[in-house]
């Protein structure tokens, strides 16, 4: 986040924290979306906050939410929904693409959604964890890129990094639930992903084609 002071009414979370409670992807949650009623006001706030995503809660009882990056609106994203479900204790979140269900399981918050709701991403496998970790920044090219390598294929452990390459100030995304869902769907198995500096994302495919994605959430700033 930049030096912009977080206004009242906005909670700041870290989603997909590691086992030690560190890292995770920062998320802003605007509890009362009516305070920012138009597209322009929401994008201005999301840009000023500087998080990879900010969630505007339009109806806390129905779980209707609006997800914004610093530059655009997203139809679906993983870490904002996991964070909002945890913060608001919701069992259902309403999105334009469909309803997302949520549950708590000990220290983990899980959401269930469909991989086809995820905006397009390129998933690129690297030969080793060392190659993933050696990247100094986004590889050349355009479009959203998720690079990964097996840490332990038999155990389903993956090392990953994410590069939006959107020219919106987010050079690397610390923890990306949507991309984790796509990778899990492509591989057809549950995964334990270590992304970014040390965030942890868990996935679990279901027989009906849906996907669960889960992780730890911590409150950083309370509104």
C-alpha cells in the first residue's frame, strides 16, 4: 500500500497467511459500499489504497460484493472472497457470475466456486523451485502470468509466483486464489501452494466441477 491513509469504514486484512501468520495478500474491505456509490469513486479509492484488490460490500446480509483492482472491476477473485467471508462471517457471497459458498474449518476459511469464473490467466510450469524464486520480476510478455514448480509432486506441494502485468502498480501478486483454482483444475488434484514471499493457499477439487480454495485470514486494521 502507498502512503494514503485508510479512511474510516475500511478494514484491512491479510489473506492466505503462512503457517507462522506472516505474509498473505493485503485486502481492503469497505463494509458499507453505499459510501462509494459510483464506478469512478470506487476505482479512485481502490487506486489510492493500492492493494491488489479492494472489496465493496453492497449488501452484507445477502453477501453482495463488488471486487476492484486499482484499475478495473473483476467478476471473480479468490483472496477478496476468502477475506470478506471471514470478516463478515458469511456463508454465501453474491457475484455477477454466480453464488460463492463459504465455510470455516479451524484456522482456515474456504470458498467454493467454479474455475470457469476465473478471468484468463497463463499458467507456466518451471523446471524447479529455484527457477521460480530466481525471477527478479515479471517475465517479458503481456497478460496475467502464474509461474509454478513442484516442491513435492507426490504430496501436492507447489511453489508459485503471480505477475498481473496490468500496468496498474501491482508488479507481483502475493497470493492469488483464482490462479490457484485454475492450476488445481488443470492438474486435477488438491494442492498446497506456497506463493510469493511465503503465503499459503490450499485447494480441493470436487466431483461436480467446483473447486474449494482456502487459507488463513488476519485482521490488520479494523474500521
